[in-house]
């Protein structure tokens, strides 16, 4: 079914780890079981993830998800420093993209995720201290801007 093939491809592009797992698998069926795919579609997906261009697809996808965060939460991203990569990786793993997500929605989702993450007692105190003021300030701006775009007159 075409829709399942397209969704499987989109999910693979969104997950370099999933691509690596499919590349390494001797039997791709368990990794693609959630999709209603023909044997030919499975073969095509396996061929696609093995192509060197798939890494570029994954990079472009990740860049498109990172851009709104860096634009709308620059001080927060800077405050996270070396922790930005693992935090963003966790966000992307736990909060897959949704249909029709624009920059403010993605940024608000990340701010909410990060707000919860900063409450984790296992996070180093210096990261929390450095990040909290920027996140509170930038998160409030994002939520206010988002609220104005979601008024009934604009929907």
C-alpha cells in the first residue's frame, strides 16, 4: 500500500538509528512489521537505506527540525552547550514530528520537553542553572507568539 510505503520511508528518514538497524538486519520484516508493505516495497526500502544518499536525507531532516529551535531558542541552545546534542536527540526520539508543525509549534514542543527535562534530578545542576533563565524567557516569548497565531480569527 503506497501510504504505508511513504510513511515507512518518512519514518526512516527521521531516524538514523532505524536506518542503521535496517541496514544491519538479516531479516527486515520485524523492523517494518508496523507497515502494510509488499515484498517489493520492503526490498526498495532496504535498498534506499543502504544507499549513501540516505545519510544526507537524515541530515537534512534533522537540520529542518533543529533550525526552529536555534532561531527561536538561541540563548537556551547556547546555555545547553555540549548537552544540546543529547537533549535534542532525546527530544526527537520521544517527540516525533507531527503533521503541519511550523517553527513556533516545534519550538514550543521543545521548550515544554526541555522544561520537563530540567526537572530531572539526574541532570547536572550547572546545566539547569545555566539553562533555566533562558528557557523561561524564550519559552514565554514563543508561547505568546504562538497564542497569537492560533486565535479563532486565524484558524
